[in-house]
């Protein structure tokens, strides 16, 4: 058999194997690309989930602080029973999150006409109440002079159930200022046997 005829037979086989080799090489490149991209895609996926949880928690904190302020602003006088009910209602408002882990505070701020907002009374749960008579900074135009506003504050520490992207705890907080609906200043009364009881949602 001549050399020319032998090469003519081997040539097509080599060419086909060369084409197959290129195909196999392309499959290898795809596998490498996927191995590189997959961890990034997984990280982005869990990051989106964690961010959605954080945004949901932020909306819950905002709605709870707005509701606590609105409930208080509707009253003319706040009793211990009223305060207990409002803080207990936070347990429902915060669902599905545990309200017993939140910091809650309701404060009446009064301006007697001198342009200096001062704390008239303050009740809190898991956080210190504002000292009576202490001055407090209020955004301009919020409180009339003379007049008063109710300040409702909610703070919650968010911890991601995954921790892939949000590895540390994030503090979510919000506050609402609302003017009293029925009176100029909402008074605060205490029970005769009040011994510094703590108000707040119960587990």
C-alpha cells in the first residue's frame, strides 16, 4: 500500500478525532465556568433571601412604632392598665417576630411655650425610659409651642438565620411623633400600689 493511500485513510479519522477533541474541550470549559460561577450565584441567592428578611423586619418595626404612637395619641389619660395593654399589643403587631426581644418606649414630650421640649412622662420595656423633666431633641415643626407630642420608639436586633452575607447582627429601629387627638397634653396616672412595675409583652 502506498504512503499516499495510507495517509488518505488515516486523515479523516484524525480530523474526526480532532473535532471530537474540541467538543470535549468545550465541555470541560463549561464545567470550569460553572464551578467558578456557582458559588457566586449561591451567595447572591442567599443574600437576596437575607435582605428580604431584613426588609420585612424593618417594615414590622415601622408599623409597630406607628401603631403604638397612634394608640397612645387617642387617649386623654394613660393609666397603668392602658400602658400594659399597649405594650402587650406589640406582641401581636410584631408577629412573626418575638416582641419580648424588642426595645419599646412611649414618651410624652411637652413644650410649655419656651421652645424647649421636655419629657413629661416616659414608659419603656427592655430599655431605659427618658427621665422626667429632661430635654429632648425633636425635629423642627413636630411639636407646637405650647403643645405636646407622643414619641413611640421600637428597636429590634435582627440576626440572619443563614449568616452567609449578613454575618453580624443588624439593629433596626424607628420612631414616630404623633400629636394628641383629644387633649393638648396626655396625662399619665399610676396605680396606688405602683412599685416601678415593668410594662411589656409577655411570652
